């Protein structure tokens, strides 16, 4: 694990914390967009590429949107190996589903960042939205990549399904904010906490949010309105990893998702959507977390269960 400093790979801990021992996430570096009238990144079929890990919940959202928005024939994908070791994410292809780097033949993901900007200082994360024409990164923040996918290519694909409709935006934003802080990032804050109090704080917030979501879903089929929106699609990747990884590996064990009647019914229902189940790879998910985080699982032993999350 490490990061790029002035374009050089420096080994360092993945876990960055503040003085109270709470996990602090690093900000993203490339935050541009794609639009028909953009000065650099115009809408074109075949021009853009996604670098993902099947294990990563943030990358998972981008794969779900790529599929729901019928972008598979327009945006190509490379999948990293699930093990994230001293050199960070790698393009080793000796794991089913890992593709290697078909664009540049690189060995490590950090080389993609170096190619985009020789002297870049950044953490080296997936997902990355890459521009093959200008040989650079458009964006490496999943919440922005899914917005690009939601609307930028509509004319090209003819798919105008809107997962962030104008009328529902403030409600979606409000769920997104709470779910990001307490759930999506909350599980990492639980698992990467460097003190007892930081861990307990994160776990309490996480389960308070899940209790609230369960109550909401006892009366509604979706988080917002009566339709699938971005808010659901940002929650689902975390729910899918919860009983398999976060309960044990991140010690988020007050309850399993299985113990929440309404959340588990919702998860079972949404998992039937092809864009969701076809982009879920439990082998990558289990292998990545248990194998890569040496400081919290030094023997790298991968649990056998659970037999099923449904
Ligand atoms: N906020 C970012 C987070 C991405 C992220 O943290 N990805 C993880 C994998 S789950 C990663 O690549 N971590 C490597 C690192 O931080 O060095 C996003 O949503 O795109």
C-alpha cells in the first residue's frame, strides 16, 4: 500500500487517521467531466475507459451505472487483481475476472496515474475514468463518475433513464450525505479506527443509520419516491459486502443485514436487477479485504462463510 508523491511511489499505510484515531479518507485528484460542448472531454463512443476493482464498493457503483445506462459498448473496462499489496492495486491477471491492463500493459495501477500526470501527488484509487484520446484521467471520484454516466451519453445511447431526477434531488442528496458518512464510509471508519472510542463512535452511527433505513423501507420500496434512484444505487454495494466482509473484518457486528427484515427484502429484490447481480463478484470481494489488509488480518485467512447473504 502507498501513494504517489511528486510522481514517485512511496509505501505507506492505507489507514490515515486524525489525532482521535478516526479514519480520514484522502480527497480525489482528478475531477473533470464529459460533455458534448466540453473543451477537452467530448462525448464519443469508444473514447473512455473505466479502471475498476470488482471488490471495491465505490467502483461497483460505476459498473452498475455503466450497465443500467447501456454504456457497455461505449466505455471499456479493465479489472485489477483483488490483492492490494505493497505496490497498491496490480494488473496481475492470475485471478478469474482480473483482466490486466489492456490499454498500456502496465503492471501496477499507479502507472496509470503517472501516465496522466508525471509529477502527480495522489492516493492511487479505483475507480478511474480514463480518456484514451488525450491519455489522461477525466475523473477518479465515483460519485461524480456516476453522474457523468447518468446523463452525458444519453444522446449517444438513446437511454434517458434518470437516476437523479430534478424533482427528487434534494431528497436524494440528503440520503446520500447521511449514507456516505454513516454507512458507505462508516464501515471503513469502523474497521480502520485506531482507537476504541473512534470505533464505537463509527459503529453507533452506522447502526443508527441502518435502523433508520430499515424503518423507512418498512413503508417504502425505495429510498426516494417510488423509483430506483442514485441513493439506492450508492447504498447497494455496501449492503452486498456487509455480511460477507464488514461484520467480521471491520467488526461491524451489532447486526447483520440478514437481521434487518426490510433491508434484506429490499436487497434481495434489487439484487435481481441484472446490472446489480452481474456486477457483483463475491470472490473478488472476499479475497480483497481479508487478504489485503494485513494490519487487521495478519494471517490473511479468508473465512469460509457465510453460505448465503439472502
Ligand atoms: N471517494 C473515492 C474512494 C475510492 C477508494 O477509496 N477506492 C479504494 C478501493 S475500495 C482504493 O482504491 N484504495 C486505495 C488507496 O486508498 O490507496 C471514490 O468514491 O471514488
